[in-house]
C-alpha cells in the first residue's frame, strides 16, 4: 500500500464519517425537506450520495488501470440521477446509512489498494471532459461528491 493511497483513503473516510454523523442526526421532518441544489428531498440526496461510492470506486479502478469509461456523457449521468431520484423517493434513513457504510468500506479498500503508479494513471471519466488521474478521481469525484451533497443537505436542514 502506498502512503499516498493511505492518506487519500483516510481523507475519504473522514468525509464519510462526517456524512454519517450528520445523516444520523436528521429528523423525519429534515428527511422530507427539498434541497435547493439538487431539487430532491434530503432523503433522495443522501441515498444518491451513499449509492455512488461503489460505482465511483469502479470508475477509480478503471482509471487506475489506465483505461477510460467509453461513451459516458453528462446527459447519461443526469438521466441516471433522475431515474435514481424517482426510484428511491421513499428510501429510509436506516437503509441509506447502511448503503453508505457498505459503499464507504468498498471505496476505501479500492483506494488503499492503489500503488503510486496507479494513482498517477489517467483516463477519461466523462465524454468531453479532460482525462483525470486516479488521484484526481479520488479527490475530485469520490471525496468531492460527499462534500457537495452533504453541503446541500446541511444548507437545507440548517446545520
């Protein structure tokens, strides 16, 4: 395991722990509030965030192998997110927290498994967006995904 990978995994786990603490304190009323940024309920936003850890870990593994995600566009991402919002409109806090914990463990293990050489490999994640290194995927996608959605949830519930 590289020291860089361990440091990145710890950063991710710290951000994930912050999310766990905040989500765990949300009331039923908070869970039903509508976020301004996503235009989803807090429930759907939290579930979206939690459900993304494992797919992002898959993207990370692809990029770390020096490969790209073929033909994946922003429109496809937006459609997948809209479908998720419809399908999980009634998700519970307990199932969301369980999904979050499972995804965090998977993603942290994927990060820890990377060598420095793998962290430096790059690939295209989204069509039309410049290639990213695996380290940039960890920082800019995996960690930042929590940061962005958790910020939206905090703003919505006044925390």
